[in-house]
């Protein structure tokens, strides 16, 4: 049952364009990659309906195909009536939950955040994109007018289908943002020049939508607060742009975003290295330029108390959450029921961003294995048909997920973990820079396992005898993985892998002299978090990698942050190189050679040397257990070394299958 007194500002009703919002929570636009053949699939409808059912008062959809040239299979088509039935079903499903459905209008223009260039790009001027170097074709005045008409007519079609409004995505370096920016718009016609000219396209579009849809239709603007590109749209320009666009009184709300298709793309989705609510100081400043217009606060808001504070202080009238509602659609439902401690929290890892942007796969989440499933909202396992004795080996996120789900289904679950604390390698990562939020994954699992009465035997290195002594019906092996020693390392070397080394480094309090050298054959984010911690302790840090660059396994927005921080900290990166096997390691000297030409370099005064490499599953118990006639399931790294997403999803799946 909802309790408005728990978060009174968050739970207070509001009104936009005469439409009642039951509370102040918006779901910010997130692409799902769940559209099929340009239509709203059942899976897509479940995703949005679940967020409405979980408490959101307004949902901004992923970008729709609002103009003929945008016709893509992974965007729901709205520029003609061919997908009208799907649009009507979508609106009806969400609005039936007392949630307003608002469609997003987005045109990327020259903007591109995946490898390659777009030969069909359109834009304000014939100038290259700052990230991909895509050069667009400049739109003529006639084409701009036609585009405005198409967007307005598509908005009217959505209104007829039951949508409550539209949001123009004019931030993040997309095409409307490109028109705003004097860096990317050097036109000399009426759509360029001063602020009035550069905002004219959006101003005319808002007016056209209002003329086509009337005053009872929500029109929102997502505007740049600071796109992070020199000579483009910083805070002073953002204030002018916002004031110019809201002056006619046609806009129902504004939210301010950051980042662009440039090195500042990382600002678009702040990760664990960013401050909490990093956009908020600028939002407070910019809202003064648009008095009387409701503002939706955006940017790494993850906790109900944060949202309540924003609203109670008057920093904004609404709060817009994206990734946090991917992780837990019942975020508000739980908060309003005094159950905020049961929320599965977003860890700001940007796995979701990588899935939908780089991999073009349906959205997924490290901390929510049930995205878009029918029973996703406030899910708890159904009882199993028969009770089994289940032994789980490994207290990392894969084992803990399997343990709590299986126990909640009524099985007799015993979990063995070598460490005295749950979390496995995720716990180690949570103690390194930028990793604090990761603890919420295993904290939730631990609490759920206790609630479900799983027996947790932590600090125990289980043997085959220990396991078989419990006479299990099934054993789940989630023992993780270990790094494979690189070829240049001598057999029986005393040099520890990075995981083992960092467990010891975390105990160091005093500043260390000398250079820390890290061999990187991993290229995931945790390796560079370790490098940043080493930078705090040692005089100098050097990363050596056999590849031509670093962080190649990290999402682009994560990689940008890694490269920026390493550059700011002057952490040296030596590419296309391998350390050479030498006794001089013990003398504080590391030699390395170029992988192509053999040229040798030397690093002196080395006080720390470790390596981060691909991992092998720790599945040694599998054979003996199967020989003893025990059913064995392998999950997470024990099956194949990957990331948190695979660990939680596989642990969750096996817990439900037992």
C-alpha cells in the first residue's frame, strides 16, 4: 500500500497541459531495442507497462520514427498509419495504469556514437561530427519546413492514438542541439546566426505541434545544459536558448542534459565515478532562466531520498529517472510502501547503454535479470512443486542470485563461500575507485537470501566430501574464475595477478615510493580502477598492453572516462608491448619489447608489478561431483568468465529452474 507521507514531495500530484500526474516521477527516455519490424512488440509493451505499473506518473518513450527518412526496424513507426494498431495498444496499456505516455522526437543528424560514419546524415551545416567525423548534408529551408510538418503531423497521429504528449530531444549533440550550437551551425539563412536564428527550427516545431495538437497535449523539451564541447553550448548559451524557446508559452516542461557526440559523450550517462546527481548544480542555475516553466531534474538520481530532496528544496518540479527504473520498475512502489531497502538499485555501470547503443541488443541490466518479463514488477519467486536440497558453491553475484531465488522457491539451500563476506570479486571491485554502487547488487542478494532462509556458510572452502555429505539433489557451481598467467611470466613466479595484488594494496595506508607497473591483457573497467588506486599510492603508474590502445572491452562512455582520468592523472600507457622475462624484476627494473619490431624499453625504480589477463573458470569440482552421481549446474564465471550481467542472469535462471 502506498504511503504518501513517506516521500510527500515525490508523491504529490502535479499537472501538465491540464493532464493530471499522480506523482512527480518521470521515466526518462531509454531506447529498448525491443521494437520489431517498426512496430510495438509485446515485449516493448511489457517494458513500458511494467514501469507504469511500478509507479511512474509519466513515461517518455524511446525515439520514434516521426519522419519518413527515419524508417528503421528498431524504431516504432509513427509517420503513417501502418503501425497505428501498435501505437494504440501501447498508449492504452500505459495510460490504463494512470500514467501519461509521451513520445520522444529525436533526429541524430550527424551524431553517431558507434564505429563508422553515416553517409546519409543530415544537419545544420557541412561540418564533421566531433566524435565520428561524420559529415552531414546541410538541410535546405524547404527540407526543414517539410521536416517540421512531418514531425507535427506524426505528433497529431500519436495524439489520436492515445499518447499524452511529445518530448523534443534537443540535447546530447543530436540534430536540434547541432542547430543551437555556433560550432556546428554556421548557416547564414534564417536558421542560423544569432540565438533566435539557431533556435528557430525548434521554436517553429513546437508551434507546429501546438497548432496540430492543441493546448491539452504535453510538449516537453530536453535541452542542453552544457554539451561539453568548446565553442558550442555551455551554461551561458544554454540559458539563452532555454529562455528563447519557452518565451511564447508553448512548452509544458524542460529538462536539462549534458554531453554531446564528442569526448563529452560520457556526461550523457554519468557512471560510478561521477558525483551523485551531477547535473543538479547546473539545473538550479538554469531554471532561473525559465521562470514559471516546470523543470524535470535528470542525471544519476538513484535513491528516493535524493528525489524527495530535489523536490522538497524546489530544485525542480519533477524528477526523471532512466537507468534506475530499468533496474527496478517498482522503485516508487517500494519507496511509497516504506520498502526502499528492497529496491534493486542502479549501479551506474552503463551495461544498458552498451547493449542498446553499441550491441543493438534489447536493453538488459546487471541488477535486474527480469527486464520486460510479464511478472517483473516487485517480483518474488513462486513456490517450487517439490522441495530439493541444493548446494551452491561460490558467494559471488552468480551464486548469491541462485541462492536467494532457489531458497525463496522453498528449496533447502546451503551456500559455501570461501570469503567471510558475500560478493566475491564484485566486493573487491566495489572497494576500488568508481565501484561503490556495485555493492548494492550483492547487498540485495544477501538480504533476500536471509529473508528466504538460505543457509550461508561463509569463510568455508568446500570440498567434494563437504558437498556430498549434504546429499544434495543438485549442486550449483559458481566458484568464479582465475586469471591466466601471461606467456612472459616465469613458471612458479611470485608475481601475483591483479586481483590478489589489489586485495593486499587495499590494506596499505602510507604513500609508497617508486613506480607501479600493470600489464593489461584484460581491457575491462576494473583494471583501470586498480590503476587509479595505485596512482594514489605510488609515485608513478605505467600500464603496458599488447594491443594498440586500452579499454577496448569497455562501453564507449566508460572508455571515455577511463581515458580522461588516466590522462588527467598522467598515468603512462605503453601500447603494442610485452614485458620481457628477466631476473631484473627483482632489481626494480622492467624491460618491455614492441610486439612487432622488438624494440626494447626500460622502466626503472619499479616497486609494484602485476598482471590482469583473461580468466579461466574455477570448475575443478565439476568432474568429481558428476562422477559421484551429483547433478551439477555451472553459472557465471565458473561457466565462462564474463561480467556481472551474465552472472546475475545465469544465477537467476538456474534458481528458477531448480
